[in-house]
C-alpha cells in the first residue's frame, strides 16, 4: 500500500481485515496474530490513563484518585498500568510508593514513565533516571526523540548523541533488572521527514535491550493507511517488537491502533474513555473490545470484558466527568434504538441492528419511545419496563397515538422512562396513576437589593378526600415548590422522604419564541435502589417542573409498592 507523502512500504505489508458480520463468528486473526492469553506476554494491552490520560483539560487527579483508577484497571485485566513520572512531581512519586504497598495487583504490572538521559550526562549519573529506579516499578517506559528536527531543536544535541542517549539509558535500566519499553515520540512525522534516522532510533532501542519499541503518533495527524504502511515497513526493516501509541487529533486513534495491529504491532497503548491531552488518546474500551470480539484475540482475563461498561463509568465518576452517552460499546446510547423500522427488525432478531450482543460488554439494549415510535417500539419498551400489553393491537395503537400526540406538544420520552411507564400503565389500567390531585400552587419570588432572594411556594392539594394546604421556602422557585409539595405529601406518604432530586434540566421549546416560549423540564430522582427520570411541559418553567415532580413522586411511590388512590 503506497501512501502519498510516506516512503513506499515493503510488498509484504499486511492488508486490512474485513469487519465481522453481525451474528457471525469473528474472522480468523491475521497471520501474525495468535489467540494468546493475557498472561503469556504475546500481546500487551498497556494503559496510560494515570499519565497521558491525566493530561486532559479538566482532569486533576489526587493520589487517592489514581489508586482507585489503578484498581479498576487491574480488575479490567490490562497488562500494564503506567502510573506517572516519578521524580517529576511529589504526587507521582507518592503514588508509586503507595500503589506497591496498598494494591495487590492481580493482572497488571506497574510502569514508571520517564525520559532518556540528558545530553552529555551518563545514565548512571542522571537524577531523573535514578528516580525511575527508585520508584520500584518493575517496568519503565522511556520517551525518546525519533524526529530529527526535535532532536536538534528541542534537545539541542546531535543525531548521534540522541542515539547514544537511547542506548545508554536502556542498557542502564536493564542492568538494574528493569524491563524497558521505549516510546518513540513523533515517530510517524519523523519517519516522513527522515525514515532512515527514525528507523535507526528503533534499532538503537531494540539493540540495547528494549522489549518493545512503541511508535507514537504524538500529534495525532496520521490516518490508518499511513500507520499500517509505516508499521509494516519498520517491522520488516528492524525485526523489533513494535507497539502503537495514537493520539486522536484526526479522529482516527482507535482505527490507527487497530491498523498498527494489522501490520504486526503486538503492544497497544490506550487510556480509559479516550482521556488525554487535546482531544485525547486511543480509547482503551473500544480497542479491547475490537481485539477480543472482532479479531478473536484473548487479551483480557476471562470474564473481564463483561465488566467493561461498569469500569468505564466508574472511572468517569472518579475523574468527575460525565460518562459519554454515545461512547462505543459502553455508552448508555450504544445499543439504544429509536426508529420504528429498527424496532420492527429487532423484535424479530436483535442482531439485525446490533453489531454485538451488548451483554458481552456489560451493557444492555434500550428502546427509545418518541414520535418515531411504531407498534414494535412500544411493545419492546413495555417489555423492557415490565408492563404486559398482552399483544392487544388496539391498546398498542392507542399508546402509539398518545405518544405521538404528547411529543407534538413538546414532551419527550427518550430520556424519561418513568413518565413513559406511567403513561403505559394509565393506558393499560384505564386510569391515571395518581396519588394526589393538585388544586393550585403559587410562587412568590422576592428580590430586594442588598438581601438574599426569597422564594416561597404554597400549594393546595387533595389526598384521599382530604384537602391539604402547605407552604415552604426554598433556594429557588422549583426547590420551594418541591418542599411545599413534600410538606403535604409526606404526611400521607412517608415513603417520599427517601426520594432525592439529583438532576434538573430545562429546555425552551421551538414552537414559540423568547419569554413566551413553552418550557420542557427533565427531572432525575433517586432512592436507595436506583434513579429515574420524568418530564413535564408547560407555559412556564414552574408549571413544567410541577408536572415532572408529580410524575417523579408517583413513580417513586409505585416503586415502593403503594397503590394509586386518586
């Protein structure tokens, strides 16, 4: 495969593999792949979340955070966890000391990251090289320059001295019993500029005893065909064991990683959820799933793949970033189906619109109900929610019509399963799922200069034939309304005291404009055993919020086994 702008690779370069067909067995691995187990060192899944991933804007990990993430990564079964740069900052130094004392690694080896020695200084005398040894990590990753311009402009040394820096540092670490991987920084750009020198850096690292030489697309600008061509050429020219480290600046990090594997790389460097500097790195979870499920390679311990979704979300919580809903394999929308055509096919065979069984990665299929819904969508969603429609075509038709009518008014049930279940039960049982009847509400918002804003809500409602009037103050009008409603409802339904409002979203609908627009409110509520979402639409935010709160209370009581009374 000849790629413009790159040297022509040898004719032995491997071709891309065809994708697996849904429902079929995965194709056999390419000739250079073997279905090795994760313990035999034949293929490395190397994670750098704690080092490269932590460079993402908005992530600031404490030592405690890093220890928690390391435990999750070890549970997932990666072979190597790069913990940071000991000696570069006190936090990473502390992490290595505590990780080895506090974590009983079952699958992973801890890796320390650092640079080759400085120009003109012996590796045995370089303090940052000493810090790598002092970390106690059994494996060291060294970053080395492989782009001639970076050597001359960034390191301000000669090309020959750079090669000696690689040889000396690798040899020194190997003499102290450390396993060494070498990351060739900016390798693909360097190979484009001067393939002979970039290849010489690989030879120097491998010749000095590096177990793996990792080709890094540091700027993230390569495309899969380019990566595959270069990896194949370097492998044929050097015979070194090669790895791949791909940044995602061109949106190709996962594809570039797999292209390198196709060309013979047996070591992949990734980060959890694709975290990393700028737009991120190759995502650990899609890469691992592709290797296991598409390539037929066993690179994780048995059963680990089924924990992938849980671990992805757990790490997202630790770094304090919301899990990406549309992330491949592990996102909550990864196996969500909305179109009626899809639902009709899935009802016959889920594999018709899913590339894998979501249970293989610990996820699940979800049906989304919207104005695109057909009968099949409603039937599948009802089954998912545990509501028996009994195959009643007239009932299903009424539900479909009701959904489309409500969506036309601004409601959305895609993200409000609890409100949709209440609608289903209303249609099945022929009456609303009500626990009270709201007569009226009033909100007073007072804002006086120099004083805190005051919000007071009063409500009048009926429960089991009794009229209740209550008032409450809150930090905002919706909070005040929630407190006033609870003050009345909890006297009859003490179960509501266990509910907590955990998220609140408002959207102005497009049917109108400006301050006269209708509002849609989505509320997420939780109890000790789970979380649910409800929707309300009204002429103003308070009215919409009241509807969403009413559904939230009703669903919470339904979950608690309380029968509707109104």
